C-alpha cells in the first residue's frame, strides 16, 4: 500500500528474538532465528514478498516420542518477531509481529501469527499442514 509506490529497491526479512515458553512447549527452541537472506518485495496483490517455499517459519508441536494422549500437557509459546526492511545499506525494524503456539492435554495444538486467527489441529489429525504459512508453506 499504496498501489502507485515502487518497492523495487526494498527488501524484507524476519529478525531473531527470544520467546516465552511454558509447559509442554518448553521443548520448542528458545529463539526464533533470523532469516539468513533478504527477500525482494514485489508488491503485487497476492504475494507482497518474493519468498521461497520454506523460510524456517515452522514448529514441531510434538516429537515422535509422544504417542499416547496421556503424554500431552498444556503449553504456550510466544515469539515477538522483528520484521525488518532494507533500503540500499539501511536496515531497520519497522514492526513486531507475534507468533504464538499452544497445546492442550487432549492433544490439540495450534499456531497463529500476527492478526491471523488460530490454526488448530489434533495430534491424530492427518491434515497436511505443510501449505500453511506457519509451517513453511
């Protein structure tokens, strides 16, 4: 926004941050890593940033070692991710977005980022989540 502005020389990436984790989600990594690459902003209506399919924006909500529903417990995690831009040599953070995760004792787990609603799934749901933005899709 607006549509009559060129973003041709501006690039975007996510910075690193330390998350707050509780309960079962203490097993998630403590930090959100900074993306190693800057990505061009292309500014069309569908794809604001020219990202590759996987940018490290994912979380494994449970490991193969958790196979019984009785092994699940409540947990939360929140990461205040800096969104950064680069215009020529100038690099700045322009906003912070929050990515949150939750688990429940019944095996449900969810993720949301910034203004999106929760994306929830149960541990035995075979839905393919690789296309969701939170899972690198």
